[in-house]
C-alpha cells in the first residue's frame, strides 16, 4: 500500500459535510470519490497519492462517516454531495465509488444526470444490492446481534470477515494494513451511528429507474465478494444502458484497497477514455 495521506487541507460545507479538494489542470477531469459503508474518505489515500496533480480530486465523508459528524433535518446523501460540488464550484465529475458509495453515486446519476460524466463502481453495494442471499442475511443478523449488546468489536470483526476477507479466504490473504485501516474507519462509523438520523431517501430503490442512468459506467467486482454483490453486479451491468462489467479473481469487496496500483491504472484509462 502507498503511504497514508496524513496532512489534509479539508473543507466543510455549511451542512457539515467534510471533504478534500485538490484542483487539477485547467479544463481537466475532476474525480469525485465516494467511500464504502465500512470506510470513509481515507480509503482513497492511495489514489490521491498516485493521481495528484494529474486530475482534480474531490473526496467526501458522507454524513455519519469520518469527519462528517453533524446531523441535519430531512437530509439525503445525494443532496449532501451536490452541496459539496457547488461549494467547490465543480459542475460535473467522474464518480469513483465503492459499495455503499456506489448506491449514492447511482442515485446522484438519476437525480442529477448533468453532474455525472461517468461512473466507476468498484464494487456495487448499498442501495444497489438486490437480493437478500443467505450469506448477506447471516452477516446482517450477526452484526445486529453484536450491536444490540454494545459489542462494537464483534460487529466490526463481522464486517471484516464478510466484506474485507470475503469468501473462501482468511485474513492472511488480505494485503497487510488493509484490515486494520478498515477497522479504524468502521469503528468511527459505529461511534457516529447513534448521532445521525436516517436520510430522507433511505428506502429509495434506484433499480426501478435504471434506464434513467445515462452516464457510461464501469462495474468491477471481486470473485471473493459476497454472492449478493456478485448478483447485483451482473444484474446492474445487464440493465444499465451503457455499462461494462469486470471480475477480478484475486480480491473481495474492497478491491481498490487490495490492489491499489491496478485499480488506479484501470481508473486512469477509464477516465481518459470517457472525458469529453
């Protein structure tokens, strides 16, 4: 893994959403990074190190994660993202998202198609999951049971096992440092959970409006991911008007953390191909 980005120059919207923004070359692409639900904007440190100053780079802590610790009335993740785009004066972006962030990205592409030039969803997740498979159900039950008795450590390890280690692997198969970084980010999300109300669009079903997603989309999924993610990746790729699907055989859910150099290379080629 590349060195962690430890010195930040963060901004914050009036609504309390924390972000980092580094302008790139004039008229060049701006990449918006949306993190997974077991992470925060720190999961993109490797990409920020590698891609500065080639592109404009904007990464956000969604409300209830990382430094975005302020609640709000009748809020949605999509409108929080739009507020950040407006705050930094960026009209349209290439969205790079993981898991829960991919659900937010897709909802953004439906509600504000003019703001999304393309999407890299690596992998799908959150509002994009379509099937309650037995393995996903077992994970949810384990996590909820742990949280019900205040077992943050047990709940955190359930997430590590399900999402970071994945199917048919052990923690020793995950690159050094990845599990510990996710533990740090996940604990922060658990600590904020009781302080943040649910978003107004929590029950939104974006698959019902899949035909409205006009942005070219690359979906990448790991072979060791949960079967619910594999199922959703295939179904979304089939249904989206303009989508490519790739399967990486040696990773689980957080493929950009497991294979940062390969992911950055693929991301670069995608953006260069799709920037107008």
